[in-house]
């Protein structure tokens, strides 16, 4: 049985995203998103770091759920997939720790980890349960990672301190590496459609690709999305709000 592969639109649909709340974990996303580059401030850096921390809480919780001590570990059968889950969980937990410390060092207060529910991602549109296995784990991971990458990129021009921008770029690079590694593993395990295609439209071997046009599809692309394109806070809010029950 083939597990349906979500792209970003279907991720939103599966998660039940509508207009979405604009307060996440105590962050006023609307106000922060509206702040211009000209008015950026050290306090805004703390707000952005807490925004990043919220996303890292989500990613860490996702991978922890499939890691060695996680509730869904038994659903994974492939040794390499298990290793990926363990290693990326360690990375995401480290990101959480670093962000918490950085916020504290800047005299800010790290937001508390919110209640997280991945249940909407584990259901089909008709409400029936998805088959949780290696393929679904990798498909969801390949969707999560670019969201984090593009969310970081979307805040780059709002960061005040150069040192924070460097640190954010470092985390972004790790997340991008996760995305490419996960997608390569999906390809090796036969969970994607064709090695020589980067979109639904066939591409001639050695010819031009559509890697700069955003016409990606998880089943065909060597990378899961055009993750060099920033996501604004409004879009990220739509994506993650359904996973954060009040």
C-alpha cells in the first residue's frame, strides 16, 4: 500500500488549517510580521528567536516521537530511517537548547513548550487513520524541514544583531541538510517517482530543470520544495497553528 505523500498545500489541508490564530505560544505574530526593517530592535531579535524556538519545539517533538524512546518508534522498520530519526531528533533538541540559552543571555524569556498534537497529520482527509510507517515518517519530515528553513529565511532581514544572523544561518544550513538527506533517503528507498525528474513534468537528462520556479512535488523533486524562497509569518502561522491545540 502506498502512503499518500503530502506537499505543502496538502500539509495545510491535512492539518485542518483555516485562517489560523495569530497568537502562537505567546507571540504576537501579526505585530511581528508587520515590523519593518527600519524599526527593528534588540527586543525584536528576542521575539524572532522565540518564533524560531516555537518552530524548533515542533520539529524536536516530531522527531522525538519517532526516536528511540518515542511513542511511534515501533512503526519504523528500516535501520537507516531509525538512524535518521535519532540523529535529527538530537539536532533539533540541541537547537531548542541553544535558542533557549541565547534568549536568556539577551535578557529575554524563552517561551514555554506548547502542547503539540500531530494527530491531524496522521489522518486522511476522510478522517480515517493513515498507515504510520517509514514512508509516512519520511514524507512528513520532508515537509517539515523546508518549512523551518523558509521560516528562518523569512526573518533574516529583520534580525538586528549580526551574531544572531550568523547563528540563524547555521541552523538554517542544518535544516536544509536534513531536508536534502531525507529526500535522498526517500529516493533510495523507492518512495519517489523518478530520479531524472524535478517536477511532475518530465525533464530531459542533463537538460534544464525547474529548480528555480517553485514547481516542486515531493514525489519527483530531488529536494522537497524550493526551500530558498522565504515564508512569511502569516503562511507559517497557517501551517503550524492546527498542530498547537489551545
